[in-house]
C-alpha cells in the first residue's frame, strides 16, 4: 500500500453534486433549491464547505438548471449532460478543477445537514492515514438499504451495495454516507478507470474505492453522525431535514441563554440571532434576517422577518413584523399588529389591531387600537411620521404622506389627511346624531317583514 | 378440520359495534361520535368498510342513541337492549342480517384507524385458509394487557385473556385486535352457543373461536399494523388516534408534492385536497371541505374551512377563510384577514386586518387595511360587490347591500352607504380640524389632576 | 444496625436548596425563579412539599437573592454565605430548624417535577425500614453520569460518584435522585461530621450516607420516577421540564373529559381549570388564572390569561382574552378579537377584529367587526357600557366613558362620543360624495408620472 504524500495543509476544492431532477419531490423546483430553515438546501452545503476555506467550489448541475446556477453564484457551475451516475457527474467538474492541486471533497447538494466539523474530520483522517480516499461512514438509525462499508485492519476494503450484501455484511452497522475525499492527484485517474458495466449502465463514484485498492492505495472511513448524511428525495425527507436543522438551531439558541417554552414550535432561520434572557413563547416563526436583543420577550403566535427587536421590547402575542421593521428598546407591539418598513422608537406602544407601514413612530408614542397608516394610493407607497410622545386615538386612519408632530393628539376615529403640528389636537370625524326610538321601530319593522 | 367452502368472491356484510357508552370519555356525546380529523370516529370505520363494497352494513347501538343513528344513515341501526357483551351486541344484528349469505366482518365504531387494506387481508386469509373465523392480530407497542393469540401450525387455537395467561403465553407478541371475519353461515350458529358463565356474566364474541375449534372448524389470524386496531376509551386515546390519523394524512399530502415546514403542526381533515408544489407553513388548520390548488402557498397560522384556494394564491400568515370562500389564482390574502362566503378574483389583494363577508371582489382589486364589509343589520345578511381593479382605501366600511364599480376608488376611512359607479371616487368622512396647543394644555390639566 | 424510633406520625420539615447561581442558564434571573407552566420552578417544589403539611419549610439562598426571598414568602429563607457544597447549604438551615423535632426532607429548588406522592413514599420507606436516611433513587433514561446507589440486602450501602465507579458499578441502573429524608435527630450530628477533603473542597450532603453507615444507622432507597428528579441547569433542560410538566397537566385535563385535538400544542398553567366536554383546538395558550366551564369550545390559536369562559361559549380561532375577562354562557368571541377587563353577557357576539377593553357587554348584544373601545386618553382608562341586545355597527369607535343603552343601534363606521339611550339609533360619520371619473383621471395622471 502506498501512503499518499499530500501535506497536512493541502489546499482544498469541493465538488457539489446538484444535477438530480428529484422526481420524487413531485415539484417543478430543482431539488437542491427546496429550502431548509429558509435557505435552499444547497446553500447549507455551500456554507459548510465554505468554512473550510476551499480554493474552489464547483457545482454540478443538469442542463437548464439556471435557477440553481443563480442561487450558487459566484460559485462556478458545470453541466452534466446526461444522468449517467455520480462518477459521471464528478467528471463534469474536471474542466474547471483539472489544474487544481490538493484534496477534493465530493458533497451532495441534497444533503443539507453536513457540518464543517465533519468535513474537517475527513481531512484529518486523510492526514493521519495517508489515504488516497476517505469515505464518510455512518451508523443508520433506520432500516433503509444503505451500502455497507467493509473495514479490515482500519482500512476500507470495499463498499457493498445492500442488494449484493451477504447476510454477514448486512449485519455491519457502518454504512456509506456518500461524501468522499480524494487526496491530491487521485481523483481524475480513478475516474478515467470507471466503467458502466452494471445493471443501470451508470458510472458509480463509489467504484473508485475498489479501483484505488487495486492500484495499491489506502482507503479509510471517517465516521459522521447519521443526521449529517441525510439525503432528501421526497417531501417527507425534506420535512425530516427541516426538523433536524431546526433542533440544531433551537438548541444553540437555548444554550446561549434564550428560554423557549416549547422549542419544538419555534421556527428559526439559519441566520436568526437571539440574545440572552430572551423569552420566546410557543409557536413563533422567525423568517430570514431577524435579530432579537437581550431581554426581549416574543410571545406566542408571532411571525417575524427581516426585522430587529431591541433590548427589553415586548412583542406579541400575534404580532407580525415584516421586512424593514426596527422595534426600539422597551417598546410594546401587541396583538394583531402588523409592522412593515417601520422604525418604532424606544418605549412606544402599538398594542392592538394596527397596520403601521412605511412609518417612523417616535419614542413613547402611543398608537391606539385599530390605527391604520394608509401608505399606498394604488401606485406609490408614502411615508407616515409620528412624533415622540404623540397619542393617536383608536381607529384612526393616517393618510400618507402625513406627519403627526411630537406630543400631538389625534382624536379617535379620525381620518388624518393633513399634517398635525406638535402639541396640536386633530379631529376628523362626523358629528353624532341620536335618533330616538329608531332602533325600536326598526326591530318592529324587521319582525313584521319576517312574518 | 373442515375447510369452509365459501367462494373467493363471497358477498360481504359488516357489523359495526357502537353501543358502548364510553363512560371514561366523561362526555355527554356518544363515544363513536367523537371526531377524528373532523369526522366522527364511526364515519372512518364506515368509510373503510365501504371500500370493500359490502352488501349491507349494520350498526349496533344502545337504546336512545338517536344521534348515532342519524350520523350513520342510511346504514341500518339495530339496538342492543342491555350491555351484555360483544357477543350479545353482534346477536342484535341478526334480525337484519339473518338472510344475508356471505362473509361477515365485525368491526368496532371506536377504532377509527382501520383501513380497507387490512380488511381485505382478512378476506384473503379466509380464502387462502378456508377458515370459519379470521381474527385480526397485531403486535402491540405498549404493555397494555391485550388478549394473546395462540397459534399452532398456522392455526389459531385459542385467545387467552391477559389475566388468564401463563408466563409463557404472556411472552407471545401476537395479540387480539378485536376485528373478526366469520365465513358464510358460521356466525349465527356460533352465537347461539355462546354462554355468559364468566365473572362479568357477559357474552364474549371471542369465545366463538373456541366454539368453532370444538366444532372442527379452522380459525386463523390475519395480522394488522398495531395503529389500525387502536380503540378509543379515553380522551387521551382519542388524542392518540387523532395523531395517528393526522400523520397518515400529512404523509400522503407530502408524497403527493406538498411541502410542509413542520408536518406535525398541520391539521388536515379527512377530505382535504392539496395540490403539487403547495407550500404549507407551520401551524395551519384545515377544517372540512378544503381544496388547495397547485403552487399556492399557505403561510403560518392560517385557519381554513369549506374553502377553495386557486393556483398560486398566497394565503396568510394569520388568514382565516370561512365557509363559502373562493380565492382566485394569484390572489393575496394577508394577516388578520377573515373571508366568509366571498369570492375573490384573480390577482386581487386583501392584505391586512379586514373582514370581507358575503361579497364578491373583482380581479386585481386592492382592498386596503382595515376594510370591513358591514354585511349584517341585525336581521339579514346583505351582499357587497367590489369591481375589478377597484381600490378601497384603508379603514373603510362598506355598508351592504352596496356595490363599488370596476376601477372605482374609495377614500381611506370612508363609510360607503351608496353605490359607487365605475371609475368614480367616493369619499365619506369628516373634515379635519387642528386645534393648536390643545394637546399641551390637556397634558398639563391631566398632570394637575394627578397631583 | 440501629433502627430509628421516630413514630409513623413524625412531624416534618423541608429544606429547599435554592442558592445555586445557575451560570449555565446564562441569565440574570436566579435559576429557581425561571418559570415552568407559568410558575417559578421553586413554587412547584414548595407546592409538592406543602401537600405533606410540614411544620416548617426553610429555603436556602445565596446572598443578594432578594427576588427569591420575595417569591417564596412567607416561607423563611436562610443564607448560605459561600457555595461550599450541598452539605454546607443544608447547614445554613440549622439556625431555623435546630429546635424542630421530626423528619427533615431536603429538596432542590431547581427540580420542579417532584410530586407529593413521591415525598410521601420517602416517609413510608422511613417508617417501614426504621432508616436514619432515605435517599431518592431513580432509573435514568439517559446516559448522564449520575451517582450510583449500591444496595445490598435492601439497604443502601454507598453512593458512588460516576467518575469513581467501577465498571460493575456503572452497570447499576439505580441512581441518586438527590432528594433525601433524615429521620428525627439524625441530620445535624451527621452534618457536623462532614469533611471537605475532596477535589472541589466542598461538603457533600451525600457523604451523610457513609457517615450514617459508619455510625451503625440504616440507610434505604425510595424509588421515584425519573421525570420527577429532573434538575434544571440549562435552558435546554428547562424546556424539557416544561414539556414534562405540560404533559402531566394535559393528561389530567383529558382524563377529566376535555378533548384536545393535539394535546402537544395546548399550553396550560399549573392553575388552569377545564370542565367536561370542553373541546380545545390546536395551538392554544392558557396563561395563569384561567377557568373554562363545561361544553365551551376553544378553537385554534387562542391566548387566554386571567379569564373565565362560561358554559357553552365559543372562543376563537385567534381570540385573545386578557386579564379580567368573563365570557358569559353561549357567547361567541371570534377571530382577531381582544378582550381586556370586560364582562360579556350570555349569548352576546363579538365575532371579528375588535378590541373591547374596560367594558361591559349586555346579553345578546351584537358587536360588529372592527369595533374599538377607546378606553384610554393617554392618562386614564375609562369604562364603556353596552346594553343587552344592543347592535354596534361595524368599524365603530366607542369613546369612553360612554354607554350604549339596551336595544340601541350604532350605525356602522360611527365614532360615538355621547351616550346612546336605549332603543336609539346613533350615527356619527361623514356624508358620502361621489366624484365621477375621478379614479379614471387619477390613474391616467399616475400612469403619466410613471413615464
């Protein structure tokens, strides 16, 4: 056996296979673009790979997958013309990586749970063992027919498909996780030797192991947690990947000092940032781009995207913060309130049944129940400015562009179409008339008509 | 042993036992009417039985169970006068089934998870084995004291109650699932021989096995998944049945091409229809009668009943679609919006805090935040008609019956009581007055009063 | 071995250890004040202890834990000056318990799942065995390094730390649950003998077992369910304690006759009271102080705190009942409705998008969609009174203090600032003007400007 000489600090390139059509997803969206924790699956794979600072990443796609090409830019895509197996797919990357010298890791765009730590482990194993190939192994928790890894004296001697395995081999718990590392200079010569003399007439990347062995090279296994090799082929598996990713994100947030009443019902995005002593009620959805500062409380049934909540603010229940929202420290945003592209000052209160969009709300302002900013005229969005300590009476409509000055009052039920200067009271509503006994007569008439 | 001669194509009748009072449910509702996936438990049993196209179904109820009789109509109910055991209950069906010739399957109205496939398996087993009785067996996943099925040389030789089982018998994993198939002509003679010489003085249907054996007949077991024999006696078991049924429905929807971010929080009804590339957020409730077309997105916290969502529409978060709602293709229904008996045209938008009831909304109409249709006058409901490309300003009230024409505008905060012709602007609100320094004086007065 | 003579009816005192800082919680809140089922963890421990009617309870805290002292009042707190181990913590209670004669149970303020039944079992074991010490044992379901309990001939002979355990000892499933009972007169002499000659230089309460054995006393084990000894050190464990407590509360409510469509999504408080034939949809949050009467239905996405729902009322979906709310029998509270400090009469309806605060609503009153009580003027809250069978038109604002009499009507979109007598119609809104072709011209102008 020849030990490979590539140095511990060998440069790295990654090939990510993303050409699969994903028929069993029953979708028009390419499989690797199906999202997990609000990011396409392949983004998670790219992010894990990126942590290893590879010199190059090549993504193998099928013809016509322009949306994948856009999603992975600026990483380079190469096209596998025909679906002739994983070995063939990797060959497609040769044009862009042939001159690269260093280790090459082959990853799967539909296996979003892989971590950088697991990939580093492949590199460590390569260095320790001097192997030409390191294969990711795992111990499955289910009964699916995974290929078995045959290890003898610490070396991987064969990968046996479940269908071809003897009973003794099927008893082996170590299975093929798919991901493979090829040491410097080993990949392309092995690919040249691959043959498609099998039932499906495909070129299998896994056959490289037997070819490497035949060539006197060492192959080894680096074990990974079973979760990390989960590949997604159906929406049921997609839901399972989502669940595992969510549990990972939830656990990290809790260990960092956030309380979740029921973590299983808090939905995070990969980029959600949550401070210490934050309390999160059940059933809260964090879309992308959310930052929650220390001691904020997010009550049940909130839905937050592209928004920032500052220290000690109280949000919800049933508050929706849409993109461009910043809620200042200690502010209260209550039930059935929607904020969009709005900055709310420190200590302000918007407690009930309001839509505030394209607005600034001053510190300690009080926005009454049912207040609506009329920010759209059918053609353009306009801005509403509400001053510090202003008081907007309930059920008011503020027709933008309009401003309500510092300390101004708006009478309940008003439709405000002109600016309200500071400290001014604005009222814009009809006068009340009471018609005696009308209701009594109306009821009698209606009762009569029903006869 | 005598092999039964009934032909493979023997006609079928089903007896469904539904007379149990369900004391442990602590309810005034008869047990079999407690719903699972929004349908009474017994409906699920009837539906599974119906797939086998039986010639007759008889439901055994207790005296006074008129609500069950109504629920199962047009199937025939028979009354078990006294709760004298399962054998006695089946006897009650004799009056309506005595002339029927063919197989008879006895099912349980409080075991809603049985599938037609499992029942067909009973029929297949009867044909294969020539048995007089086929008993449903299952391997329990819990430690409850189920009766054990003693099988020797492929034949069921006895059913042993857990309390009477020897240690060796208790080690048997195959347990009695309750459901039984009696081959043509076998049931009534066996029932005649049943005796109540036991501790509870009840007639047990399971005793038919030992009587059949004594009479030289073959009895066999057909195994069923443990889930399918779950019987419901408490609300805890009802919740478990609901969970299992939901998982079945969720899985089918996902394999058909719907993405569920967290399937465990999507609640379906037995009749929910969901297309391909539909994306469903966490915490969505589908009541009965819902149809979601391809590429629609249902965001978190939606509640939808008796409604239809057409292709590519975007619903929620926090949208409630009530009975009679149709949302057209590409339309947007946003947060805190309630629709009832309303048809929304293609590409229309109702994005925030609105109640639209008994209405039609034209294509590409834009309904502002806080719009309310005043559809009820205390006596009758009236219709609101909004034309194509109409623009209803925020916080408006439309007092029905009223119509807003194609391309018309309604000014924000208006109360519309008269029809608005096409392309017309309608405004109905008070004029704004600003009172300088009023707010300043008011605050000073209030501060004074607080001293 | 000396059997202890304390009588079966020995008086009881409890010492609750609550001095831990809880660094791994990453919180400014003392650990034992982190809530489970809406009550601080230590309250659950106090409640379980209180059921045994102890003569005294002493809580051991660290210096500066005034908030814990307040939370446990009127129970007496004693201060452990330095964190020198559990034995040292118990010593701190000597000043207040030295004269007490009877059994002493030592409990943990961060282990909120203990039940009175388990504590009674410690007392029973003490009486049966005549032991000086009874140690709570449990069989863990995880692999954490718990101390092993070595039992020989029914007596506890040693507690071996996981780190010090032999392989044979590590195979023992019975582990140390922490809670200990000391028979009358045994605790203080043993504490005097404790030494801190170990790696951490701490005094371990568990060392009392070996000292007791050395002194010729009997020690025994009383087994507890693993759930009940769960100690909380991180927010992940806090979430697990919450989950277990919720499951306990849910199960009790279901067995008492409430249906929960998905119990895992119903969040109860320790004091929630739920009647029979109550149906609770998915995703319902019950804060503290809630009482739901028989046959009420609480639909999905409700959030209820300090409120009472009477027989047969229909709540939700998406209803928020805030403190001080009473919903009368058969009343309907619908979607996106918030009630606060409001009494709703029998059969009244508030079905859509309303905020009703500081109000009374008469029986059979009908409150239209979008109705808002303007109860706050920036300084004070005012009352709104709505009479029986009154009809409040949609999108109305009621400016408190104000009253709407029995049978009165309020026109849709009105701002009501003066009282409305019984049977009177009040209208307060602008007149409608229609401007022909304005919308057409506006659109043309806008289109022009966009060019």
